C-alpha cells in the first residue's frame, strides 16, 4: 500500500515517462477532450476503470458512485449523462458493476440509519422488482452475484430511458448502452449484452 508521499513521487515519474515517449503529450491533452465512452462505475477502489480497460487519458468520461446507480432523481448523474451525450456526443455509455460489491451486499441487509439508506433503497427497489427471479436462488452467494447483474441491467434501462439518451439514439443511433460486470476474483470484464 502506498504512503501519501509516494503518490507524488509516482506522479513525477509518470510525467517524465509520458514526456519521454511523446514530448507533446500534455500539449495535446490540453487541447480538449473527445472521449467516445461514458463509463459509469462503482466507487470501489478495486475496480480501476482505466487500468482494467487500458483506456488512456482522454478516452473515458467517468462517473462513479456506490453500486453504479443511475437514478432520475440524482442531479449529479443526470448532469454527467446530459453533458456526455449532448456536448461530448459519446458513442457508448457503459454501466459497470462488479461482483463482491459492498453496496449491493449492504442493500441485502436491513437499513442501519444514515446517509447510505436512501441510496441503497434504489437497489432494494430493483431487488423487489426482481424478487420472483431472486427468490428461486437458494444460495445466498449466488443470489448476491445475481443481484449485481440485475442491478447493472436495471441501471442500463434507467440510462436508456433518459430523454436525452433516448432522443439521441432515435435520431443519431448513438449512444449505445452497455452493461458490464467486473469480476474482482479474476480480473475479467463480462459483457452482459444489454438489450434496451
Ligand atoms: Co461496488
């Protein structure tokens, strides 16, 4: 685990190595961003979007929150998505969940009182909507994994239903919405092949 100072030490080495491979790297980066992807993921420190996809600076526009939720009542997520679609004109929106997600796990347990409760209620509502499917999975671990997947698909539908996304797709055929799950246990990304 890095110490505080090591971050800055690493940063200086990173700047030097970027300039060594391309002297204009930061000049080009300063000219603007034209990412083709909006990535919506979980805050979990074990799911580094750029590292697991190989995305370079400028390639991913990123929004993260606990359990990768997209709710119409969340002004932060709505602003990010509207900006990404209308201004950046991203071609793809990815909702990426992950197995062993603490937010999903906590939503399977009773409310504890605190700021997380109303947030996790969004997941509880998703679970309630799919209770028929979930209750047939006797093993709690498997039910937990299934809820991770169901939650990603529910958030993909929420994204696809946002007027700015729907209108853009109708007129321009983009952005396409994708649901992914990252498996912390082996590092693999799984495409859930979301169909709106
Ligand atoms: Co998580």
